[in-house]
C-alpha cells in the first residue's frame, strides 16, 4: 500500500532462468507465443504466463548483457514478430508495465525527474484487451485500417471496414486524421461469435481477444461476427486542415473528446470512462475505481493506462524504441488462465435442476486457487465443444464464480474424450426433463425434498432453530413432511412419536415453528426457492409488491419493474409461481405471514398518487425522486445510500447474520452491497476487517463502527 491509499495489485513473480540454455528456450517460447498471439490470437500461453516469462527473460539479460539474443522480446514493440507491409505514419509503440502501487509511484517520479518539473495532469483510462489498430480517415471517410504489426508497419485489414461497431465509415465532419484504438469483442459479441462458429462446424474461439484477432483478419466467412472499437488516441495526417492540424498540441484528454465529437467510439460512455488526475494519489484512486469495476464490465480489460495528459509533458519526457516514457500500463492480476478439464460432475439442486460442474486442474486466478468452474447446462457443453482432457480458458473476476469460456482447440492432442451426459437423474434415478436448456429431474423439488425443506428452514429464510438436516430427514422418512408448508401443521403427538424427540425438544421445535409463522413476506418468498431469486432479490420483490397475492398475480411486465429483473428472469418467476401455487395455498391456510412490514404496494393501473399513498398507509412509500420515506413522508436514515458491511459486528449488531444486516439496511431506506466502489455511501467496519476498509479510505467513503451504525438506524433495530 502507498500512503494508505491503494492495495498492491501484483501478478505472480517472474520465471527464474538458471542458465543460458533455459534462457534460449524461454526466448524461443516467448517468440512463438507472441507470433501466434498477434497473428491469430492462438497463443499457447495466457497473458499472465507470457508476462512472467518475459520478466524472467529481462531479468536474465540484466545479469548477462553479453548473452542477449537478437530474437529476445525485450526492447521490441509488442507484436514485433507480426508481419505487415503498410508503414505507419508514426510508430505504434507498446507500453511498459508496472504491477504494483510502489512500482507506479517510482515510475511517476522518474517521469518528473526526466521533465524537470511535476507532471501537470495525468490521464487514467482502461487498458482494453483487444488488438491495436490505426484507422485513417480522408476527408471524413474511413480509407484504411491497419494493425500494429511490428510497430513500424502493419497489416492492411481494410476489408473489415463497415463491420466494427464504434468505427464509423464516415465521421460527423470532413476531418483527415488517424484514429488509434483497440478492436475487441464484448462478452455478448463473443457469445454470439461462438454460437455462429459452432453452428457452421468451426471450433469456438478460446477467448474474446482470440475471437477479435481471428475475425479481424478473416475474409469470405459464411457468417458475420461483431466487434467493437474504442479509440485511445489520434494524430493529424498530412493535409489534415484546420479541423485537426492542432491535435499535436492538445492535451490527451481533449484529443479523446474531439474524437468522440466526430462520432468515433471511446470509453467515455462506459463505467470506466477516462479521467484526469492532478496528483499521484488521485491517479491511484482512479486505478482503484477502474479495477473495482472490472468484473461487471461487458468487455475485458487487463490493466489501467496512465499517461501524462499535456502535450508539453509528453514531448519533454520523450519516447524510447519500444515505448513512450510518458505512459505506463498498470497491469491487474490475471482473471483468465489456461488449465486442463479433468472431469464433469452432475449435481442436482433443491429445485431438481441438474447442473454440470467442471473439475479443473487447480490453477491460481485473481488471487485464489480455482479447481471448479460453472458449465451452465448440457447445451452449453455441446455448443462449446468441450471434451475431457481439453486445455480450457477459465475466467474469474472479483467474487464471480469461475466459468469456462472455451477449449483451446489448437492445443488438442487427439487424446481428448467426449463428455458423457446423464441418462437418468444422478440423485434419485428418475427420468430427466430435457425440454429446456437447463435439465431437470421430473420429480422437481421432490427429488431433493430434504434439501428443499432444510433450505426453507435455514437462518436466512424461516430461521427455524432446531430443524437441521438430520431432523428433516426424520420427518420426511416418517411421512410427516412432503413440503415445508407441512411443518406448520405438525402436532405435538406426531413429534413425540419420533426417536430422540422428548417433550422439551418437541416443545422447543414447535415454538420455533410458531415463531417462523410470522416471518415477513421477504423471508417466506425466499424460502420458496424460486429459481433466479435469492435473499436480496426476494427482499426487493417483497418490498415492491407488499403482499404474496400481488406477487402471484403479477405478470412478466409487472415483475420487470423490480430492480434487477429482466424479461427472461421475469418469465421464469411467473412460470415457477404457477408451479408453486399449491404450496403457497398451503402456507396461507397454515396462517403464515404473507405481507411485508413497512412496504406499500404499487398503485393499481390508472390509480392516482393519492390512491397509491392511501392503500397500506404512507409508511415505507417511495418518493417521486426515487428515495424511500417512512411514516408521514419522513426521510429514512439511510435514504438513497449504498451501504457495505465488513468485519465482525459488535454491540447491538453482534448477533445479526449478514443477511439480517442487509434486511436492516433496506428497511432503513438503503441499498446493501458486497463490494466497495465510488458508488458506496457508507462502510460499516467491524472487527478483523480486510481490504474493504483500505479501499474505502482510498475512495474517501465514510466509515462508521457497528455502534455508530446502530445509533443511526436505532429505531429499525428489533
């Protein structure tokens, strides 16, 4: 950490090369990997492995300067092995890298020593994981598209003009200039590309960058694949005229603004928009913010680019043979690695869904060891053409469950084997309903009845103390429980007839069940285990509709009004609620609570504001500006605040689970979140906190203790 502002984000250490023989082998491996990476994207090494290899080569050369081989990647522009015969107007250089806050601070100090003054302003922007290209415009018309190549000359890929989103064939003004940027595939484009490829019998792309590299150079394909362009700079061309001949003297941030005004896509309208910073500390805050948003981005980034913003600072810092001295790439930990697919496990969830899970050769990604990854469904396995023994690219970012993107088809040996799909339910042996992409046991929830009832009785749902899995098995085996609604009709004599159920344990269990009968609607709805909804979504649904009757009566359009529910999820919820209707009816008959305290139902179609406010009272109404209000229209203590909780709670909050804390936050008008970002309003920091507190400090987020938070929302504590 530097100045308490920034966590150290480092990759693995460099590969250690012991002698000249291992050095020569490393140079050959790096050269071949780079040639494949920049030609087709089909490198045998992932980015992190290549970076470690390159750093090992550089370290060996520093100790043995007389043994440096001509083929070494050190000192060369990235892609130096790539061919190209179109000369660049100005060399397209690479960027040097730093891997930690300390390295960045040292580099920034070296820039200021070189120019003899503090850098006036820094530009901070995402390092997009794509292919660098130069787009030449003549009088506003896109005339030529060229890859970076070896930095001095690139390959003409003008056949791709008109196929790249964000790179218009005509500008909004007749400008003559060269726009430089990255061509990449968004997650959505990557999925669509692989669907198209496998439909035409081709192997799927290993990752989005591989897809963009292959697609940019492809001609005469029977299918079309989308790509996206993001500009990161521009320069004037000879005869450019008054509109663009001043580009050389403008700050980098102003150049990007003018490029956007001409209709070219930049990162300005994304969640990681370029920003300027006046100090190294402000740069670090920007790095933290962009890094924190990485997992949620619809495209890949592998770092943050930091540049001196003013043209004068860039000029005085100068440029080396490989990279400018006024810009650096702050590399982030790898979120994608290549490893081997060892097997596939088929697990049955509590709703009967049969879910495949990949068993991987363990690999470290984003700071944790990954041994399993999601495979979604059988159709996903087929579409990706996965085979046992495949080398596969695995993606993980932040708290997201690791996923397999695709096999690395060019690394296949011929010994890979097909993945076998189950013919009957792996849990109970019943038939499998394969009518939808997600396979399901025909018994549905009955297949995993014990798991379903145990889930409903869990602490974050109905919280029935004393009803563990062993007791649930006993109740199911005795025929007393066929779904969790039957818990509320259990009689004392029935329980006393079971083994190890004395009078005290029976009375305690019945008392816990009676308490569960009055749990709020959000808990009851969560206990239903509707696919696609969890604790947080159940609270949102309950607070939006206020009663179970309104939830059950809601159609797809009405459900989509709940934050976080799209059309597909809404349709799934509606379908499943029809299936759950008998269970819900049993819960109603058993006197289980079907309302959410403090929530006001949405107005009926055509109803005015007064009607909406009158029904159910004014308590908990939603204001027109989107904030929450309490009884009488009073603003709630956490109105419109995003709150993150970390560490062990103490005092009045000590016994609350994390889910109960989230419920408390939402009742008090706030929104709970699991990660700190620039959108965070408040961090509740208990004992034994981790990196979240440091990140909050770096972003200037308000931090309170559990006792201070309890005082803030005291009236909502139960």
